[in-house]
C-alpha cells in the first residue's frame, strides 16, 4: 500500500494516488476507496482500477491544508487501513481506526 502526493503549483490541490499491491488485497476482485472526501458513500464509492500486475490504484485531486479519513473496502465486505497512512484516528466505532491522509 502507498500514498503518493503531487502538489500542483497552479492550484491549491494535491493529486493523491492511493495504491494497493496484489498481496495487500488478498485476492480481492474489486477494491473501493471510501472516506470523508465522498462522505463514506458506499453506494457511490471511488472505484480503484485493477492493473495487469494485480495491484489497484486511483488518483484523486484533493484540496491542500486538509486532512481526510479513509479506508479501503475489498469486494464490498472487508474494510482495511492503509499501512502507509500519515496517521490513524479512532473511527468512533469501538476500537476501530481509520487511515488519514494529511495534505
């Protein structure tokens, strides 16, 4: 898993690429990205693209000077955090944590 950030000089935006390796998805056929940037909307998740090598990724334009909580959803069933997140915060659901990207 990884987060790659590319800050734009022309706009107050950062292009963030969210990536998951083939090993990290544990054989999942579909990976969705959900978080504060889409109001955790499972009906309209950010769909990650599967690459030929079995990994998944997606790039989002996110405003700078913000933080967003997020998680990955594998095959609509299993939620996982990004092990390269900038930090983790309690999700408000018991001891569960969410990944956070800081821009």
